[in-house]
């Protein structure tokens, strides 16, 4: 099952909302089956941009920076 841009945004938002207030999600693109996403978040320690890599077939979060 191939995951589209909208589903990737939804996965990233749902993942980040577990621990942060999500301000914005930006799908940067896809390379070699891996989606690259940036999420602007807020927490008690301030605002920051989290970078996620999501598997394009399974929807699994591969990494978060």
C-alpha cells in the first residue's frame, strides 16, 4: 500500500500530538520511498521544528529529530 501526501501529514500530526502542541505540518517530499516531514511544535520548553522520516509503504515513523 503506497501512502500519499495527505496520509503522511496525518501520520506526522497524530504522532507529534502525543507529546506536543502541533502548530504546522509541512511535507517536504519523498526520496527512495521515505517521506520527509517537518512539524512545528510547541511545548513547555518552547517552539521547535521536528523532522520526521516516514516509510512510504508501511507508514511507520522511522526517525524523529
